[in-house]
C-alpha cells in the first residue's frame, strides 16, 4: 500500500490551478500503473481535521473528534497496488507524485 502524505493544511492553501496540476499528476500515475499491468485502487481522503477516531475505553469505545496521532503531515490518500514483492512496490512508488512523502507498507493477506 502506498500511503500518501501532504504538508499539514496544504490543500487549504493551494490555488485551483495547483490542485488541478496535482490531480493531473495522479491521473498520469494511474495510466502508468495500467500500462505496466499493475492492479490498483486508491482514493484521496479528507484532511486530519475532519477525522473522527474510535479508541478503546474500559469495556466500550469512546469517539474522539480528532486524528489519533499528532503530526505535521496529513494522510492524504492511498494506492493499493498488487506487486510481486517490496522491490517492485518501491520501484512503482518512485513514479507516484510524492507530496510530503509516501509510506510503502505491505498489507496482510487474509487466509481463507
């Protein structure tokens, strides 16, 4: 999984033109994935300020109107890509628009 991060409050400060340019970069990345035959899905997400977190509390759950972890970057979106191994995933991630960073993290395979 490629976890995408942007500087905190980035999208509140960019122009419409910059936003369109960034979206065009992601469309180009999606074309590259298709051309390479890499299965993928992905979405942009709202900034951390819109997050609601569930945390364990005694025998129940408490709802917190905030992100779980304080940070200087916002989790901005993700691509879930189907790769043979971490080496291939890193090669593909180098082509993705980088924002404030990309975390490449394997996902657990569910066993039947």
